[in-house]
């Protein structure tokens, strides 16, 4: 619907004022009584024409008004109200095209890569990882649906010191099981080791699988082998958990493989050749402060081992080598300070500044009984993503994780999402879809009318209720929301609109009977419900949540 206004506005600006490229907005006003949409174009135009915004608004509104919408000036803004004829014509198009009404080829085959989750394979996934998984998967679904060629990747941090400590921690627990003591190992474990109960479980498995063979190995060799074993087991657990919540990846890229193929060494050499490195105290440093970082960063330690940063540069260089036109990373909010040094390294390698986009994902806090839950009742440790999924269900987790912008902290009320009430947002939206499907079943049974097969476009004109027209408008505006969600990488916008559509539908349903004696009225209302079903199903599918037939 925004396009109808934008097209006429752009033509007017070009032909009357010889102005193009103004970065104005067309949005729904906060006070819906003011109109359906509003624009701030006159405030931007006034800077060019040296004329007050309110006078420009009066001037432009007169020329924009037509049979599709009425334009009304208000304190420099222009508000727009769509005519009933335009609303119904567009709604007939929605019914005719069904889900295809909402989609367009925005991406035109542009090749993108999206990397998300990428949690260290040294422990189970926590809730923050789960939120990143849901946001990443919803972005993938959106981008794919709107014409982008998207590849999903998980970067496996299977090299470096953390994996060493992981293997050391498992070995310490294995020694414990056999009653073997090693003071040096114990001290290292207590200072830096992984203390979770899952380490004890891995140690038990190692004992059962390998027995005393582990004790006979040289300590450093045992640490290396157990690190590899632990990473393999954790990756299996991670993949299983992600699959359970409907999240898949096209590629799993190993950090270790980048080292083995010489990519890390190649990138370090390139940076050296370009003059962006120097040696100090035996270590090789990257001049990241030249690119906006607060200080320079080490690429190769004094002992000759590359840092994680060096591997990460190589991974992104590898992404660029594969021909991706743009890459999107989802990172935990605690990685915010890491961005300037990585972008600096990519710029040093000649990669365009806007090639890498990073979306940050904040942590999740769990609540039950009004109190925050920090520990698992089962293990006495942090609550894993798998535990939450099993407790409340995949649909609830996916939906709630998208109820706020990803860079905003999220509170998750376990008790709330278990309730079959209007206060539970997941239930509220899914019940709207199930309610529509229930009406359709009853109409088939009582009147022999099948809304799934019947052409309902011709009955749209029989819709006379003002509430119905408002619901129609919201379903039409949902198309604009989906476009905004794609262009701004903001899948949470889908959830906002799903909740609003459900609210308008439930209100309408509670005040208007569908199955009435006047067939034309009934068919008009069925056409409205068909649009609701289409819109809800499109939105729920895009965020990976079920649209149930019954509840």
C-alpha cells in the first residue's frame, strides 16, 4: 500500500519540484485516527525549497489526493486515508494471489551468506544461542522467500586454547574416575577448566569407551585427543538441539580446516605485504587502531601460534573468495567491541566496508512465578536451550524469541507461555488461525460451502462492517511490513503485525457472527476470514511457527 503513495509522490517531486532521492518515510501514524499512513516528506523538502513544511504539506496534499486515497495536511506532515474502493480492490487481489500477494523478488538472486549461532563446541547451547538461532533462521526464511540466494553457515571454533582447555577438563575428570592424581593438571583445571556436569558425563563415556588406555597416553597427547572427542560429541548435541527446533545449516565450516589449508597463513602474509602489521615483543600485531579500534591486536603470538582473531579474518576472507556479495553475521551483544578490528582487517584486505553486516543478539532471562530462574533443577547449572524447548515447546520458544528486536534484552515467562489464554502471545496468534479453520469446517458441514475451494473475491464488496475494513487494511499493510523486515533485517516486525492481526480478528469475531441467514453477508465475512488465514499462515511460516488447524 505504501507503493501506491510513494509512486505518486515521487512523480510529483520530480515533475513539480525537480527533486529526487529524498530520504523521507511513509509510516503508520501512532494515532490511527489521523489516517492510515503518514509522511514527513515536507520537512525534508522545506530545506531545499526554503519554504515552511506546513505550507508545502497543504500544497502537496491537494495534488496527491485521488480515487485511491485522500491526502490531508497536518502540522507539516501529510496523512493518507485509503478509499473503501481501493481497500477492497487490493483485498480481492490478496484473495486471488493468496500467499503470493505478500512476496516479491526483492533480492533478484543476490548471493548472500548468513552466519549464526557458531557457539563454541565446548558445551551445550544456552538460551542466548537459541535466540540467535531463531533470529538467524527467520532471517534466512525471509531472505530466501524474497528472492535472495542465501547460504547458512555455522563456524566451528575447533582450534585454539579453548579446545585445549576442554580436553584438559575431560582428562581431569577421567583421572578423577580412575583415582589418579596430577597436581599440575588439577591446578590448571581449577584455574581455567570447564566445570559443568556435562564434563563429568563426557568423562564417564570416555572411561566406558577407552578404559585405562587413556591413562597410558602421554598427557598432552591425551588432552588433544579428548579435546577432539569432546568437540565431536558437543557438535552432535548442538546439531541435535538445532534440528529439534527446526534450524538447519547448509555448511559447517571448521576453524581447524582453515589452518590446515593454509588460509590463515595466507591472510597474515597479505596483511604483512600491505604494510598493516608490525612485530613487537616477538608477536605479530595488526594495526587495527588505524581503522577505528581502540588498540592494535595480536595476529600471531610470541610462541608462533595464530590468534582466534587471525582465524576469524581468514574465515571472512574465505567467505569473500567464494563470491558472496554480502555477508550477515549474528553475534552475541558481548562481541560488540570486536567489530571495529574485524571490519578494519577486511578493509585492509580490500573488501568493501558495507560487505559485512552484523546484527547483535542480546541475552534471554527466564522467569517463573515472578522470579528469575538461573539454574536448572535437574543439573544445578545454567538452563540449556534443549531444556527450555522440552519444557514449553518449539513454537513458544521461536515466537517469544522474536517478540523484541534482537539487540534488546528479552524476558521469557515460562508460566505465561503455558497458558491457553489471550495473555499468551503464541496461543493468541495460533488460536486466531485455528478459529478461522474451525469456522470453515462448520460452514462446510452446515452449508456445503468450502472456503478452501470457493472463489471468494466476488463477495468482498459485501463486507460493510467498519471493523472488517480495518482488519482488511491491516492484512494489506502486512505486505509493507514484510518488505521492511527484509530490507532492515528485522524479523521481529513480523511478530508485531501477527499480534495486531490476531487482536483485530478476535475483536471482529467476538462482535460479528459469520454464519448468518443473509448469504451475501456470510460470504463477505468468509472472504475476510480467508484473508486472515492467508496472512497469519504467511507470517507464522516465515518465523517457523506452526499454523494449527485445531486447538
